[in-house]
C-alpha cells in the first residue's frame, strides 16, 4: 500500500530536503541527464532533479550532484509533472478504482478528480462512502467530489437515491471530498429551484470547489449559472461556445471523450493568441477498450499535439493549470518544495511514459506498475437491479380501432429534437418502420411499473436489439430495438446478470458484458472487461446503419440525459430538460 497524500509539512521532512538541496546530505533519488518540462516558463531545459521522500528537494544544473541513494540516468528524456485529470467518472471505464489506478498510473496520470455521480445515482450515500474507501491505499491520488445531481433531472427521471442539501452538506463535511461535482440541473439553477439553490449554497458555505455542466448555455443563462456560484464546465460544443465561456471567466475542463471538439478549442486558442490558465484537461468518460488501447490523459495530450497545439501548452493544461484550479500548491510543477509526482516521457510528441513517481515512490516503469495494490474492498455494492423479469408485451404499443396513427418522436441522437411521424397499426399494435426504434426505460430500483417509452428516429435502419444499465444519469434499464421478443431477451439477460450491456439478434444474445457492481462496474481485470465490452461495442455498431461521428455505444448510454435540452426518454416517458415537459402517451391522433 502507498500513501499518496503523505504530508509535506513535517519539520523533519523539510529539514532533510533543505540539507539535501544544500549538499549537506544526499538525495534519496536523483534523476540525472534529463530535461525539465517547465510548464511555468514554457521552457524545455536541461536539469537534474533530486527527491527526498515525497518531496522535490532540488532542480539544479546537469552533472552538479552525484550523491544519492539511487540514481536514474534519463539519457535525455523529459521530466514532467504528473498528469492531473480535472474531471472524470471511473464508472465509464467499467472497472473498480483499484483496477483503474493499476491502469492509468503507468500512463503518467497521478491525480484524478472523480465524480462518483453514477454510483451515487445507483447506490446513494452508501455507494459514495464505498467509492471513497475504495480509493485508499492506491498509487493514484483520487480526489472525490460530492455528486450534486442525484437524480440529474428531478421530476423527469427516478434514480436509486435522492440527494438534497442535507446529503450534500454531509458529503462536503467529509475530508476526502474536495467540492461539489458537476451541477447538471441547469434549469433548476437558472430558475432558482429551492433544491438546487440549497445544494449550491451548501457548496458555497463549505468553501470548496463547485463544478458545472453548462451544455449550450450562453448569454444571460450562462451568466446566471455562473452567478449562482458555479465555476467550471466540460460540456463544450463549438469554438464560439469555448470563447464565450473563457471570456466569462469560467474554468474549462476540455475533454478527450469528445475529440471532435478539440480542433474547435485549438482554433479558439489561436484567436486569443494564447492558451488561458483557466483551461484544464479531463477525460470525463473513457470506455474500457479505449483506456486499455489508447490511454486516458496520455491520449488527450497526443491528440492535442497532433492537432497543432504546442506540447508545453498542452502539458501545462494537464498539470499546473489543473493544480491551480484545485488549489493544490503542492502539485503541477517540477520545482523544489513541490510534491514528487513526476512522469518521465521519452519526448513531447508521442509522450511515451518511461518512469512514473507518485509522492516520491517509483510507481511504474515502461508501462508496468511496480508496487503492490491493496486487495479489493469487501462488501462491493452488488444486487442493485431490482426488477422482475419482463415480457415481449412490455415492448408493444397498443392502439385501438385504428389503421394509421400519428405519434410524437425523438428525432436525431445527442442533439435531440421533437418530431412527428405517421405509422401503421396492425392487430392493434403500432408497427415501427425500419428507420425507427422503440426505446423502453425500466426503473430498476424497485418501482416495477410500466417502462417509459419513446420512438427514436435518425439512428439509421435497425436490425438488432441493444440493452444497457449504463444510462446517464439515473442508470435505469434501457432497451433499444424493434423486435419485442429480442427486447425482452436482452432485458432479462441484464436483470439476471445484475446489470451490464448486451446485444441480441434473431433470438440470440451475441454480446454481453456483465457489470454487477452497482450495475455499472465489473470486478474483473481491465483486459477481461475490455474484451467483453469490445464485443458489445462492435455488435451495437452493427445494430443499425448509423454512420455519424459519434459511436453507437455512446449514443445509447447518453440517450436518457434528461438534464440536457430537447426530448429524452426516461423511466417516466419522453421528457424535456429545459421545459420540464413529460409526454407519457406518444400517440397524437389516430385514423
């Protein structure tokens, strides 16, 4: 086990560091013949770095010192601060914090800001407590934020818990919690709903960070959102959106999970003539196969540099800018007196991590973790899918005494719009055309009523059925398809496996990743989860003729984001996050 939060303030440690820096005592570790990536000055300069315990004791000219208990000859490699992920959800990688740490520390990430929002929605305060305990003793510094929106769209969806100001105040009183996680109920903040006012005020009273989710907010709405006390956003949509938010003084968490926005960000920086210090980098949501194959923050740096961003600018966003945002004066810089969270890269173009140090401990080398991990915590939050088996009849829309019907639809994925469509009726049931699908959302937290139903258009022609209990943000059980028998098969498969994702075609399950921990995570190693998820991802991609820029698996998991503008299907029906409208009967007229 390792303590990445070990104190830097003890007089004994500081005395040892001063003695080593002056040459009165040797270093514990000395990194020689390297180049410091100085994210404060923007220089790449030759220097050696001496460590004492968890502290950087000295950065000094190359070859000046040789006295150390252990010397690493870096042969011209680059010494950078450990990478800081300013906003993320471990749940999106479908693995436990233990396996996540094992994966990302060798990639050079030494600190993450985790919003366990998904676990909070599924398992309430007990789930958040488990999440905090699961971070302890790991080589990764996991800074936990208090989920602010459980559910994210109250009144429009039902989740496994409801967090009010009392729950928020309790979480903010825990020393491990650094602030309020992304505030997603934009409508509630702007209209001054009592619930959201009390939650944000709890954050203000605590003096801790308050993070945001400001998708498509601009003008007066953006100003009102910020005036409430919300400071950051990762829901960036365009160059104009980025510029307005930067000029408003908002801290941006530029995310790699939406790579299509990265060129827009670089164009915004070029217009400004600089990369503002209020720009940080985050992963937000990274699926398990991407985390294994490409990496998290390391992939982010590579993407930005390949698009033309200066390497030291990108690195500064991932280190010093993030440390300043987090008010962590011990992180983000290779300098005497700072914490010895360091990553040694081969160069600043492909960013291959060679060595990683966390709080002065040599934690990883050439992609392999060097230190032992604590055993998985007992008492994993299991058995959270509380729903009886379903039948094909749950996926049929009855229409009496009609041969034609006009229905409301949800047009286009992600940026959804209300639509209308005429459809046929046969044997008293609605007949879906090939380019439309039924989305059925079952409440999985013990409310065994009928599912919320909506018809989706603009996803291509459908030939298979997809199901998931990863469904932002309440993570109910959602089934997408046309064939009632296959839809029931997928739903019952996921109920039996206590959650996960699955795809069926012609009466058979063709891909399945079981996720029994909160219906969101697997206790297996990343390689196993990645293999299972890749099969699901590929099967989902082949389920329709969709050929848009966003992967089908991402469209599916985000299809119930009721806090966002436009219509979304939840367990209550078709809802609109900005108007508060709920449609429980999609049939408009019959003929």
